[in-house]
């Protein structure tokens, strides 16, 4: 059985630190055998989530459909003022559209979480916020998460993390999502 993992994150700025981080985690999921889909940057520019509006934009429908069919999820958010960016939070609010599904919200899905910021405090609080959101959405945060200080972690021109320890952590998060999904499918 094929394992499907969706990565959500980044910022509106193309090739951002958080988008490169998302790519690195998804590379770990692919190496573990998953099919991956990335929803980042402009893919996440959606109308503010409003549960009273039944009609969804094409982008919002795509987000919800990809999540509906995902076996695992990777979330990477830049830390804005010590928490998840509005871009990522709004995308996660659309998970509410899965409430009536057989697998509501992120139920039974492993979710790898990474917070990136220009300081350790904001990176850690962003990671904590992501993990709290995942719990609220009935997902299973992977045992390993990461908080990255964007001023200390570098990526080369090909998008590879230049620090071996950090690269290994990001790769391991992707692997844990795939491993959990495989175990769930038995």
C-alpha cells in the first residue's frame, strides 16, 4: 500500500527558510517510501476560514481533499511573534471541513511538526503551538519535532541543510510520519 504524506507550511516569500525546511522533512518521507504533496507559500493564500460559507475556492478544496486522502502530515511554520503564522493557521482552520468524515479532522494521522524563527524562544513556542493544534485536531504528533533557529541553520543552493545533525533530525521526522502510517495500515 502506498503511503501519502502532505506537507503544509512555508511563507509567502518563495524559497523561505521554512519552505526549505518543509522540503527537507518531505525528502525524509519520500526516502522512507511515501508519495508526497507540498502545499506551501502561495498554495496557502486562502480566504479566511469561515464555517458559515459553504462555497470554497479551488485552493481551499484542494487543501481539504489532499488532507482527506493523506496518511500523514508534515507541518512547518515560521514563528511570527512567538507562534504559528497566520498563513499556516488559516490553512489548518480548513481542517474543520473534515469534521463529518469517517476519519474526522486529522484523526489517526501522524503529524511531524517543525517551528522555525529568528530566535530559539519563538522557534520553540511555534513548535509547541503546532503540537497543540495537532492534538486539538485529533492527530498524533510524532515523538520527534524540531525547533530551528533560522539565524543558525543554513541550507545550500540546492536546498540541503548544511548541518548534518539538523538534516538528520528533519529526515527522521519524515521517516516517523511514514513509519506510523504504515503501522496504522498494518
